[in-house]
């Protein structure tokens, strides 16, 4: 995408099965649910992290997506201390850069974009990020960063926030005067105009080294945490970042909590905490919950129930919630109160968990699933009426909960997923010789959830029509 003479796009450093799977899910949501048209580059460290087949699959599936092998990018002269002169500028055929190093190499050297949204592979956008490039916070100085939970105060420092990193260059560490006011930077997402700032390998430190610390732009609203409330406690799902308008915009699935179609550790996104102080964040790691989380008594769902708001951004003000508090319980609001975020989250679940392991839903065994597929292909259940009439028989509370949340999102956003338009034609024997294709008839199996929503809407319309005599007496055939 061009902005004047500058190119603008999203760079996703990702490699290996897990991160590529997460990147695929995020790109699919960006394209099909959030309608983001920005070009995207998936940058992997070396060929061992992405095969040519996988790269081709990405590029065929999504318009404007390109996979970049970082090992073929000429490395900068300063990249290896003491490197011999004859090796400088050559391609990095044995690139071992990983983690944060690979992320910064992607930003500084591998991406072709001038204006970049650098997005971690496990970071799910909850809103179309194109609007961030138009925000005054970004356009004024060509950079936009997002805060982490931590400050420079004693007891809040997570251990990697070292004054020595600044002292090494003769600089005073920036939290020396007011440690409580200093917020660290979470780089799961960042925006930067590379024509303004060039190679910003360590963003915050780079601004200080360039004597441009006053031009470093970081949003003020601290992140919150998404939680799974289906178990005995509230389990950590991911870190939620907010845009310049204060709206939930990114769900960063940090740590071991990833979207893995073959895994059994999937966690739902049921509630969002208010923006958290360091004291509250430190407590979630000490609860003994695997992967982090909060105990039941540490979470407050009642405040939202007694003070419902239509706009997620008004929860703090209208309900008199103080996000600077350090004690418990922590007020939360349900994901259903943030329709855009709920839409993106449900989209990534439906797109990428079609073949999920049955251990994520103990009520459905692999044998039952196989039998259901056979029944769908060879029985009247394959028709629209058959599917709709069979679904209410389900007693699975997880399915009913999902459908209720989905219907709420549809009414609120007035949007439906584009993939619902697709149908699968199934050949079913009508009568006669089963080996003769002439005796087969095609039945289009449509999306089950779409059928259910259509059934609900149709029932409501018919009820209203019958009550108010909405149809002419001469109306014949289907209503």
C-alpha cells in the first residue's frame, strides 16, 4: 500500500509449526473478518523454519502476502563483532537469529516496507490496524509503541530492565527520576516509519542514543489480561493492548498459550480485566495456576453486572472503576461487551480449529465425530431442515454458550462472516442403482451456525408477521 511515495504494510516475524499456525490464523482474521487490505510479509529465519510448500500455501491463500527468507538478506557490516571484511555484506546463509533478535532483524533489514506494523506471530489483531497509521499519535512523529505492565520501581522490575544497558552508553536510565511513572514497552506490536528512524534495533534505547527520547511515542493505557473462566479459576489467555482510542485492539498470546489445532491446552477468552497495575500482575504468576491466572476470589464480575455499559471505553468512568488500584478483587467485563474483539476471537476459533483434537471437548469422541460426518453425507441430516432440527438436541453447554455469544455479536455489529456464504455439495443417492451416478442428487450443506441464525431470524419475522397480519391474505407458497 502506498502513502505518498512510501510503502506501508505488516511484517510478521514467524517460523516453525506453532508460530506459523498462529500467523496463519491472524492473517485469516485480518483478511476475512477485519477486512484489512495492507500487504503482509511473513519473515522466517531460515529454510528450516518454513518449507517452500508452506510459503507457497501462504501466498496462494491470501492476497498481498509474501514470505521472506531472512537468511537470504545481506547482513549489515556491524552485525557480527570482528567479522572478517570478506564476509561482510554477504547473505546470511546460516542465520541462527531467533526470538527478539530475529524480530529486530526483520524490522531493520528484512522487511521491504517503509511504514511498518511489526506484529508478533502469536498476536491476534482484534480491530483493523490500518487506522493506527492514520492516528495523530503516529503521524506526528512516525512511531507508535505500546506499554507493558512494568515500571522502573523497586519490586516492579521484572529482571531484564537493567540500568546498565543505558549506563554502558553514558546515559542516565530514564526511570531514575520517577520510577513509578516510567512504563516499559511491550513489543508484540509496534508502528514505525523507517524513513524517519532507520534501524531501531532496540527501540527505546535507540531513541535515547539519538537524543530523541522526547519524540518517542507510547500510548498511555496499560494492557489488561484476557482470562478463561470455564474452570475452577480464571486462567491466563493473553495480554490485551489498546489503541489510541482506548479500544481493545490486540490479543497477544504470550508464553505457552497459543492456538494449536493439534494441542489440548487451548484456552478461551471469556473476560477482560481492567488495565492492570504491576502489583496485580505479579500476583497472577504466584497463584500456582499452570500458565498463570487468578483465583476466583481475586476477580470481580459483579461490578459489570450491576453497571452495564454499551461502550467498552466507558466502563472505568461510568462504573467508577479505578485501574490504578493495587488490591483485589479485579473488576472484569465479558468479551461479549467488546463486540469487535469477540468477532475476531470467534473467527479465529472457527477458522483454525475445524480439526481440533477431541480432548478439547470431552463430550465428543473421535468415533462420534466420524459417525456424524458419515451421517451428514448419507442421510437427510445433510439437508438444511435436517441440520436445524437436529442441533437443538445438543445438550453441550459449551456449544450453547458459543451460539448465544455469536448471536449477540451478530446483532451488535450487524456483520456476518464471509465464509458462511460457502456451501459443500454432497451427492446423495435418491433411489435406484447406487453405482449409477444418474440416481444421485446434489444437496448443498450450508454452514450450520448460519442455518441456525437464519432459523432464529425467520422465526422472529414469522411471529411478528402473524401477530401484525404482515402478509397479504393472497400470499401463497413459502413465507
